[in-house]
């Protein structure tokens, strides 16, 4: 799966595809040959602005206009890791997305996301599944201080019991580490029972080293 980050879906600007903004997803499908998704951030606009929260354009936020646009251009999945996002807002975003988008929905947090809430919680994971999320996103063990294998295994058991899948995400720059570190993270999280491993975009040009 290829997940695009920092794409303004209402005003897309993809390097090399500037000439065909209306059909850029179809061209990406042709070039990549894989399901393609996009990160949208369900920012809680009513919450108090946090000092380190990024101010992102509407086309990168999860709202009715962007969700409808996902369906129009043919994305296969959407994810929302969040920046300045609350769990309550993610749950609302899941319900909105499932109502207007036919692809897979990945929801959760790969890090603190600018709010003072747990990154992985059994009750929250269950609520996300009940709201319609297909895949629950959690931090990979080894990427967020204090989040360990026992906590991840508990989340995996609960999500699997509810019929969902679990994606563990490397979203705090370890994706630019050496290969041995990446292998260790992958093995630890597979032992915990995760179904999908995400590798983030910390690297030259916004993509992890391909090796």
C-alpha cells in the first residue's frame, strides 16, 4: 500500500504530475500498480490551539469536501494520523468518511499528534472500530517512549476480537535509521500480532530510504 502525505486533495501538487491534476490518482495507479491512499487530518478546529500544532490547509484536513473528493478521484484508502487531533474528533471523522467514501479507512495515532491523550487505548480502539474504521493505527513498539509490547498486544487482541486489523506505524523518524533498527522494529511488532507495518516519510524528498 502507498500512503501519500501532505497532499492537498482540493489543490493537488504532485511532483512530475503537475500537468494532470484532475487525473493524478489514475496516473499514480498506472505508475505504481498498488492501492493508493492519502493522509487527511481530522483537526479539531474548536479545540484550543496548541503551540506546536501545524496550521494546515483545508485540502489536507478531513472534512466533507475532502472526503467527497477522495471518492471522485479514486483513492483506495485514507488514513488520519492527526496533528493537533483529539480521539473524539477522529471518531467523528471516521463516521463522516464511511458515509461518503467507499475505500478502506485507517484511523488512530502514530504519536501524540499534538494533544495530551494516550496514543493507544483499548476503549478508543473499540470505539474506532464501531465507528467504521477498517484498520486501527498505533505506534510501532520502539518508536514512542513508554509504549511497550504488552500494551500493543492488548490493543491487537481487542481489535482482532472486534473484527478489525492493526497497523503499527513508524512515524517518529526511525524510518531513517539503519536497516538493523528497522528489522528489529518489524520483528517486535509482528510478534505482537500486528497485520500491517507502516514506514514513514522521514528521509530525502519525504520518503524513507528505499533500501
